C-alpha cells in the first residue's frame, strides 16, 4: 500500500468533464485528465484491503490494489503490466466502463471510493507516452488457425489472447472498420477512435490478420469457414434492436438509435451521406425513448448536432438517488445515473409509455405518451398500468428508439451454423463458451445478451482460454 493514511488525508478528486458550454461544440472526448502528481495522490487512497471487494466487483478481475500501489510509487511499467495482465484494453475500460469496481470499493461504505477507472486510464496513457507499450509477437506459432467473427471488444479480446498463445488468428468484420460498437456505437466524445486504432496497429504488428467488409455467412460460406479454420469464435454481438410497433412507427422521422449514432460516427470518420439517407437532429425537437447508455449517447449527439430541444423518456420509474435497503454495498447500485450528455441540457422523464406517433404527409409531427404505474401481481411479477386520462401530445420531429437489443441476428450465419439458442434467443454457450457445435465458441453480447464492454472483454478471455485448450487437445 502506497500511503497507509492516504484514504484519511487525501479527498477523492476527479478530473471532471470539459465545461458543457465548450464541449457541445465538438466531438472531442469530454473527460479531462489529472496531472501526474494528483494521480499518484489518488492512487494513495487505496487501502490495500485484505479482501479487495473492488477486485470482486471488476468483471475482468483487475488487480486493483497492486497496480494502484505501483502507480503511487511511479513505477509506470509495473502498473501497466499488472493492469494489462487481466485486460487487453485498459485504455478503453478506463474511458467507458461504468466501474462496478468503484461501487464495491470498501471506502464506498462510508466515504467516496478510490478513483479506479480514471487511474486505470491514466496508467495506460502514461505507459503509451513512455513508450512502454510495444508489439510483442509470439516467438512460436502452433500452426493452428482460428477465425474470430466480429471485431467488438469480445472478438478483439479473444483474438489478442489466442494470437499471444501462438495461434494464427483472422478477425472477420462485416463493417468497413474494426471495433464493433466501440467504433460505430459509442460516440467519439466518450471514446476517441484513435484510441482503438493505436491498439489495432500493435495487433497487426503482432500478426493478427483483420478482414473488413466481410460478412461471414454471405461472403464466406459456413462450409468454407469450418474447412479453413481449426476453431471459430463467434463474437457477432446482439444486433437486433427492440422495436416499438405502435401506430406511426413507419413515419419519416422515427429511427433506431443505432442508425443515428452509426451515421454520426461514420461522418466523423470522413464518410458522407446523401440528404435522403442522413438522419439529423439539427433544428429538431428530439424525443429519445430509452434511458440506457444508448439513449444517453443519442442525447449528447443530438445536442452536438444542434437539436432545438431534447427530451428523454423511460417506461420505468425514476431510480432512487441513494441505495435502497434491498440493494446494499458491494452490489451494483440501481440508483439514478446522470451522464455528461444529460448535463449538457435535456429534459428527462420517467414512467411514460409511448402510445403512437402522429404525422402529416408521412412526416413525424407528434408523439402521444401516457403515464404508467408499476405494481406487483399476486405472483410477485411487475405489472404496468396506464394512468387513465394522463395522455399527453408532444411536438417532435425526430424520435430515436433506444430501448435496447433483444438478441443476436439469427438469420444468416448463426442459423447456418446450426448453433443452439437459449430461451432469450442468444447463442447457447456453456461456462467454457463452447456452443452446441464442436469447434465453435461464442463470446460477448451474442451469448450474454446486450451488456457492457468489460463483460465482452472477459467473455473473450474465457473463450480464448478454452479455444486454446481445445486446439492443444490431441484428440480434437
Ligand atoms: C450506443 C451504445 C453505447 C454503449 N456505451 C457503453 C459504455 O459506455 N460502456 C460500456 O461498458 N458498454 C457500452 N455499450 C455496450 C457495449 O458496447 C457492448 O456490450 C459491447 O460492445 C459488446 O461487445 P461484442 O464484442 O460482444 O459485440 P459488438 O461490439 O456488437 O461487436 C460485434 C461485431 O460483430 C460484427 N458482425 C456481426 N455479424 C457479423 C458477420 N456475420 N460477419 C462479420 N462480422 C459480423 C458486427 O458488425 C460488430 O462489429 C454501449 C452500447 C451501445 C449500443
Ligand atoms: S475494467 Fe471497469 S470494473 Fe474493472 S477496474 Fe477498470 S473500471 Fe473497474
């Protein structure tokens, strides 16, 4: 432990966001960085608990007390190596992870937790700056070939570890750029795409082959895939968005959030769209339906596109500000979350259901919403009831549906491979990420359902470990 009294003498200090009135005029990352001295002081707040609950809270099992100590002592290389030993992309989780580790930090029982996520990001950025992070290709190749289908965090995590184990890895991606939702879902103001490219350059130098614009199942048949590769990791995400099949859904102006967000990310990457294709919030009253990360990203993007106003509604009740009794530390707190985008100016409302969209000449003009109440039925299940007479019409020119994702797209590759699905429609995989088909493994949102970057990275790790064992088993 760096300083045994650090947690009593040093208050938590966050780098914070750039001022809202400045950042809404650009798509640069909103989060700032602390100077090196402050970072070391923040690291000194870690108490090196006998049972580090932060470690339990982190899905990739980050050895937090160990790298915080190295950070405090200025041992940049050691801090980075410890961090990287459990996570291929600490520079990405350091930016976008909701940090369940901080919620389970022992300090968080009475005080403000240690600044784990920001320290993680600072550690890896310092290591890049110091030239510590260099390509380290495997010395020996096994001669085994692995196909990773999908290049989001799950696919990239699996590809990195399998390559490091000496297998020859090819990553196939149907989009024109690598990264999955890191590239075309999460906005640049949360994750600068140069951060992904910097790591990809290292992967290329280490020998991973990337093939973009290749839709497996169409551009490469199932048979060719299974013939050419000794093992396959399916990391195709959960791309089926939840729809809102109400009257007026087909009006011009009602779109899935991902169509809107992808277009903005592609625009920033230099691509252009015709006026007909382009989904823009400029000068429009925007209604975002859904309050998760995707909804919040729609808010921030609409504000940057100069929307006239942004309203975000959610069907569930407003979460409490503090932990309720049945949601104690060290579990994830189901409390109110306010993102940088919310702070930039949007109206947020809860317990509202959307009844229909109303248009004129095919164009969206209004949305009808209604208040709902939630209660439990005799079986303890939550039931939603509309509040009679609480209907409201709101004027709106753009609706963004951000109500989550239901499952992976089954038609095409997954159906052709004949993998079994679980009751929620995800690819069924056991604890080793093995699917029902020999030599095919699955990792990330495709088998867990839409989740978080850190869970996808962990799933990629588990898949890589078991693919490696499978390939080394002489009976296979
Ligand atoms: C808008 C948005 C914001 C988010 N923000 C956060 C956040 O701030 N923090 C956080 O932790 N999580 C966030 N998430 C969730 C997180 O991004 C996902 O959980 C994570 O990316 C899942 O990783 P994955 O590798 O399983 O799948 P994905 O990232 O979805 O990648 C799957 C890839 O597979 C490709 N693919 C699909 N089919 C084929 C095929 N047949 N052939 C070739 N390629 C194929 C897809 O094109 C895609 O690139 C966000 C999600 C969204 C939508
Ligand atoms: S990956 Fe997420 S949960 Fe793990 S240490 Fe980093 S911020 Fe915390």
